[in-house]
């Protein structure tokens, strides 16, 4: 992490020098949405290309939502390559240079990107606009595994929820990032309490979300809010395209609302309401559709459960006659398979969509298609 800070310092200095000393003709988009070109002699075609937004996104859902809103008015590039688990990723010097050269950075927030606060500091004053997609959304506390799963239910977390409209700024006002207005969009595919650099030490193989659950996108209803935040942020960065961004967002929101209805209809009359998953990523989905998530481990997919936690989940599964244990893509399924073997259950994928695999891309899967796969898997398991 010290090395990461040194990289940020050097790149920030380089970015400032480059902006001060180079006449590159890059279109610079500020937080106020002002656009200027260093090459006043460019042709109309060149000007159009120069003013096309360059957008970087932090991980796959942010990429997909941004791509849908931006359409052909922006070049949207995801920072994390396919097949990489988003919780464990940190930007390289090359990534930092790309962010500094972009017009817009779109990120989830709520603690998902452990690296983002330092990145926001490094791009302060560079003209890069930052859009926090979870801005204004009520952020849930992470599931406390020690609670009684039989009574817990992720839909009971309202009393513990954090209003991101009030707390979600993450002190970014100090960084001149007005997320209150920006907040709101290819298959390329990345907080709250970042107090000490040790909190994000990957030497410990555990990503700390600051006790908050950042997996907002896994509820289609919450995804709609994220899309609207991205729409607002892009419109601020390029106000001349506001109507186009709104039309694109409206079209995609209609699809998300149809998906939300599919979930409500498919899950309202299931035989059971609790499901066991390897990673506590489905709290917003459970809350939205009246289910109870029983996670084997915590918010981070690489967090190993203790022997006591394993025993607790096995006991719950036996008492409630659970027939399916869910695991996820991009991480090992060993823990889920161990519990399934112990109780004579099967395993199935419940995808947190933190990234696409090469196979997903080859199959032309996107957020909505994978969410429908999740709905099919839940419907089957909850009716066994």
C-alpha cells in the first residue's frame, strides 16, 4: 500500500505537469461540465471526436450501466479485465495514467473500491469528473454472521441502514468532487470508512468494506437508481448531450423495471424464503424481494469462514432442510462444496456479477441476462 501511495504521488505530479505544459488537444471536462479544446483549428469531425467523453469504470456493473446510458457519445472502458475478482483489484501505474487522462470516472462507492479515495485525491484539479453510482442510496450494514439466521433476514437491515445521501460523500467535498449532482453509464468490465491503509491490505487476503454492504447493483430496483445517478453525472460532464443520455437511460431503466417485475413475480410465492450463499453479496436482493440471505462468510468473497461459522451454517441447513448451497463465479467453490457434501445437498451458482468471465463474454451475457440466471437458480432452490 505504501508503494501504491508513492505511485499515486508521482502520477499526480506528472498529471499536473502534463496539463500545465502540454497542448495535446484533449477535450477537458470539468466538474461544472465546461468543455474546451486546445486545437481550435480542428475540423468538425475532429472536434466531434475530441469532445467524445472518455470514461473509465471501476468494475463490470458500473461499465454496463455507463455503456447503456452513454451510447455512442462516450468511449467507455472498464478498468478490471475479464476474469478478475473486483474486491482484490488495485490500479496499476498504467491504470492511474488512464484515469488521469479520462474525462469521467464512474465507481460504485459504499466501500466497494478500497482504492478509490486515494485515486480521487490524485485526480483533484485535473478536470476528471467522478460519479459515485451509489450516491443517495440507503447503504446497508454488512450481515453479522453471529446473528440467528432463522430470524435475521436481510430485509430486516432497514434499522441498520446508512443513508448514503447524508454519509456517502466520503469527504469528497474536500476533493472538489460534487457527487450530489453527478452521481449517475461495453463487455470490457471496479467508500465508506477507509481509515488506515491496513484496512485494504491484500496481504491479509481480505477486502474491508468498512462494515457496509456495497452490493447495491444486485437489486434491479437499486440498479435503476444507480443508472439514474450515472445519467445525471454524464449530463453534468457533457450537458450538450443531456437529452440523449436521458433517452438512453429511460430505455435501459424500462428493461431494469421489467427485470424487477420478473423477480417480484418469481419470488413472491416460493416455498421457502431463506438461501445459503458463500458470499454475503445478496443483501439488497434479499431485502427487496422478502428473502433471507444466510452467508457462509462475510462481505468479501475471499474471507474464509471459521470452524464455528461452518458448523453454524451446517446446523441451519440441516434444521431447515436446505437442498442447495450457492457459490459464485471468480472465486473457489470449495467452502460451498464442503458444506453441501456434509448435508447431502447440491451446489449451484448465484452470480454477484462483480466481473464477467471469458465464457460469459463468449456467450454474449450481460447484467440482465445473468440476473435472469440468478432468478432461475433462486426460484428452483426456494421451491425444493
